[in-house]
C-alpha cells in the first residue's frame, strides 16, 4: 500500500502549474512598451547610440534563446511550461543559468528598449523579472524539486537562477 506522501505525489499534475505562459507576457510587454512609448516618449540615450547598441543586444538575446532552446531539444526535455519535464538540463547555457530562456526574454526587452530608445521597455524588463519569479520560476522550481528531489537540489545549489 502506498504511503500518504506517495499518494499525494501521484495526484499532483506532472507540470509546474505556472500562473501564466512567459511568451504571452513577453508579447504583451512588447506591445505595451510600444504603445506607452507612442503616447509618452521617454528617451534614455542618444539616438545614434540606441541604433547601434539596441540591435546588438536584441541579437544577443536571440542567440542566447536559441542556444537554450536547442540544448533543451537535444536533451529530450520539453520546453512549454505546461508540459511534463523528463530530465534536468545541465549543459549549454544551463551551466550558467537555471533559466536561460527567461534571461533571454529579459535581455530582449532591454534590447528593444535600447533600440527604441525608451525607458518604458526597461521598466517592463524589471517588472518581468518579478513576475517571472513569482508566477513561473518559483512554481517550476517547486515542481522540479518534487519530481527530481536531490538531483535538482544539487543542480540548484551549483547554478545561479539568473546569471
């Protein structure tokens, strides 16, 4: 007969149960950033600097994102937050950050903000960090600890959450 703890584990869904899907937040914040910028422009740097630095930062965000994504696919793990996780990914960018896809999203917002020369995107990038921590990362970490136990705890102790 299974113990009460084992029975509880079997009844829990095999996913993180996040509060929202991060790509939806990213798209909403990009649209919001451009909307607020159109109403209340708030430049932060000279336009020439913005046109040089912005695309570079956006490009780096995409490179980091696709590196993380390809590492996840090669490991056989799922990417969508609502799917079960089959393995703890520790290679590629996951050696430096437990959340490289989320890091790339924050960097993307920052880069768009630089390129669009708008403080609003930078504010949204900071807000994203807090929302991701509250609504996604804390739930994913609880799920991974529940599912993988000491293997995840060991990984978590060796790799930073962000960078």
